[in-house]
C-alpha cells in the first residue's frame, strides 16, 4: 500500500492519539525543566552561610537530557531518565589564561594521539596556574613528573557509595547506574567551546535550519566534559606511569590511556536544537525511534542508539527545506531521514552534528555489521515504510490498519492521552519537591535541635533570595518550598516547647504556614497533631474538621512518591479537567502529599508513630534497605487520609465524644478495607494505625490481626514488629495477673 497524503495524515493523527501533541510536549518540557530548577534551589541549601553568595555555593547542578526533557517519547516507549550532575565549583579550561583564583580548575590537554572528541584533564593548583602535584587519591593518577591527572573512574567510585553492596552497577557510555530506567552522569563544565565543537557554526548549509538566532544562542551553551574513554582505546585497570617531556607534548602509556580519557559533550546545545523542532518534525523523529526500537534494536541492540537517529534527524532538517515537514508528508520525511542514515552506512561514517571528526559508528556498529544495516535500511525504504503497520508500541500498527480500513476521521482520542500525560508530569513535578523536602529533613536530623532550627531560618532567607533574584522557574520553586520549610520550623519549635512543658506561643503557631488549598493539608495535619500532643483537643478537632472540609471538595490524589510505595491517582472525571492546569496548580489544588515528621518533631507526633522512625530492626531489614532510595525510612511518613481518620479517633476519644470517635474508626476501617486499592502508598502504616485504634478499644485480637496483616504485606522495615511485641507483652502481663 502506498502512503498517499491521506494515509500520512491518518498516521499523524494516530501520533496525536498516543500523546504527541503540542500540549503534551509543552507539559513534558516544562515539567523536566522545573525539576532542574527545584534541584538548584535544593543545592542552594547546602552549607550556605552567606545568603548573598548563594548561587556561587551550588556544587552540583542537575540537568535532564534525552527523551524525557526533550518530549520525544510516549507513555508506552519506556524511555529511561537521563540525569547529568554538573560539578559547578570545578571548571575545565582550554588554556592557562582561563585559570581563576580560588576555583578548582582542570586543564584539557590534547596532542596528536588524542582520539576525536576527547581530552585528558590535568589538575591545576588553586594558588596559581601551575600543575598540581600534591593530590594522591584513588581516582587521581600521578605521572613520573608528579603531575596529577583525573581518572574517568571517579563516577563509578562515587556511585558505589550510593548503592547497596549486592546491587550491580552498569555502565552505558559516560553514564553509570544501578537502575534500569535511570542513567547517571557526573560531569564538569567547560564554558568555552573547544575548536572541534565549533564545526556546527562553520559548516556550509542551505540555511533552512538552524537559524542564525538559534546558532547564536547555541554558542553560549558551552560543553560538558564527561567520564568516557574512546571506544577504540586499550582498556586496563593497571596504573602505570605517564611519560613525556612537558604538558604540551606528553605521551600516555597505552595501558592506562583509556582511564585518563574524557569526552566532550554538547548535550545543552543538542537539547536547544531539539526544542526548536516543530510538532511535525518531532513526529518524524518519534517515528524514527519507533522504527529503531522495533526493527533495528533486536539486531544491533542499543549500539545503534537513539542518538544516531537524532543526528540523522538534524542533518536531514539541515539539508531539506522547511516546507516539507507537514502532517500529510510525514512518511516521506521519515524516508528522507532513513536515506541519510543509509548513505552514512554505505560510507561507514556517521558524522556528529556538533563536533568535528567524530564517527558515531566507531565502537558501536562493527564493520561486518554495516552491510546488514545497509540491507535492512534499503528494504524499509524500498517498501515505502510499510513497516509502520508492524509497530506494536502504542498499538500503532493496529490503529493504522483500523483507520485505513474505516477511513475514520472522527475526533481522535488525544484528549484522553493528554490527560494521562498531564497526570504523569504532575507526579514528576510534585515528586521532585517532596523528595527534596525529605532530603532536607534528613539533613536536619544530623544536627542538634538548635542548629536545625537555625538552619531552617537560613533556608527561609535563601528562599526569599530566590524570590528576589531567580527566574520564573526558581521563583515558582521557592514559593512551593517556603510553606514546607515554615511548617517544619514551627513543628520543631513546638516540639521543644512540649518537651520542656512550656506553653506554645502564638508566634510559633503563626509559623504553621497553610492556606485553603490541597497542598496545605499536610501542614494542617501536622498542626492538628501538635494540638493533640499538647492536649489542645478542641482546637485539634476544629483543625481536623477544616482538613476534611478541604479534602471533601474533590477526589483526593493522595501521593507519597516514595520508592516501593506506588501511587495511584483515583480514576475520576477530574482527569480531563486537570489537563488544562499547570503543574503548580495541580500540586496546590489536587495532589495531597504524605505527612512527614523528623526526629526533631518527636513531641508533635502521636507516640504510636514514633516507632516508624526506628523501623529498621533486623539484619534482613538493613539488607532490604537501599542506601539512597530508602532513606525516608528514618522518618515518620504517613498518608494524609488514614492519618486524619486516626487523629479524629484519638482526639474525640480524649474529648469523650464516642459517636465522632466511632465515626473516625469506621472511616479508617473503610479506608483499610477498600480505599487503599485506589491510592497505594504507605498501606502498612495505615493498617498499623487501625491496629492501634483496636488497642485503644481494648480489642487485642483485632490489633494483633492488623499488625500481622501489615507485616505479611511488608515483611521488612515495618514498625508492626514493635507493635506485635507490645501485644505479646500485654498478653503476658494479663496472664500473670490471672
């Protein structure tokens, strides 16, 4: 079947159906760029004594590259997350004149034997532009002149501190990871473009794309230097000396050459170019990725990567006029791209778009495989891209066959898919805030109470500074963080007052920052918990009534964002409504995050929940915990709905209101029986709360059943162990009394 313009238009509409729309692309990009801004605000909290020097203090700046931030994926493609952490307090310089006083610098060195796109990093003294000779650590290499070179194994050594001993690290190019869906790269910034990275500005081109204004913007991107050796360099783990008369003309012994090689990366520039693509061009690129994943990956694996497809796309856009990129010409554009890749395969050379003298086939596609690649590409092109009918991802083949058979041009189902994308992006956005907040609390837990309170005050000053000097994204992040920080500070100070039996002042209660939106619910519940713990039961009951009133307006999206505590937004008509909301609006009006207490807030937490901070008991518990992903287990984290019902039960029991106490118990029981299937989250803690209510009613059999059920569901790092021991003790004491 030949793809005429009508059939190509059908295919374009199918891509709309699976979420490749202007709306979803904008939503994805805004979300992932916002995650970068949130991390920058988090980084500004670290060891900042002088708020005015906040920006200079940031040591790691996080970037999200690849399919997620570029919005060149779909929900069914299973694209991984590419994170790059740039060490901002270190810089790579290309000449000695780039040295700056007080800044740790690395000099990029190259000679005639240096592979394309690569360099070695010579350590420079902070006191002056001369080679460093004093550092001797595991990831530094000292040559026979006592010059110090940084080895590219530094990222692996760093990541080993973040994962468990039994977890296997995998390396993919410059990235290292212990997770299948995440690639982690540690990089240095090189603000000045090396000569080989300027080819994109000098190469003759027809002039359709990139525009001159885009190229000027790209000039300011600079490059990253990432830890990756040249694929054809000999590899060894043996450390030998480097020989050579000077830094201008040095020779690295072949046995260690690969350990000293670093690669230039133009990821920022490439992302900038992709952000300039039209929706039609993005559809073509996504089709290329689908063809690669379906027909080429089974043969060549990830060695023929999406980066090859991105490079193919860029060169094709550069050489073909703008007017061809239309919805009714989408297959023809895919054909042009595949012909570009076919030509390179025949020449056995795939050029890099932004860096000169680089063959992207080197170390990826073996010489004996190129004829096979030529054959497959030729067959796909000659068949007029009929292979799209066989693409199973997102049911594209079935959708296309059905549409072509029925000539169905009714309103596509893109609305539903865009709703799903909006929900996923809102979750990513909110998750970043919550995880940063968890990190802040754990940092404070390492301090004394007084130092923690002072640190929170400094954080508030930092957030105020971001509001004054930040761009729109950083201002938004500061606005979201500020009430979280204020509430935590109030809770810590109130906890200290309760501990020393001092009245909690109005000044402290005013610090509990909350409004009438959904994002205020965790703060309101912490406030109610403080009132309960300080025996202000009437006020606690009133605060809980307000919480329930706010929650009752619309369906609750209760989300915890913690590893192994999956979140499931409820199915409702609200999904289509949130599609048009920004991530910030969704966070404030729809999502309700978990309630979190640190150890500095012990006296504002019902005593029963303090056990949660000590859930890791046995050796098996420790073995089950991921050193990085499960750090939240040292805090008390409880989902808002069961916590609210539990507080209602406890508060009304103290007030002697049996009907309202019973109502709280029944709502918690209903939640445990049915509602948790909607939300997921910290179900084990919800069941434990129900068990404690049974204990308070002197129903020890019911309490034992709850704790045992919780432990059966989550047999590791579950505070139910403590509660079961307490029940056994109560049974034993009762038996002795008899």
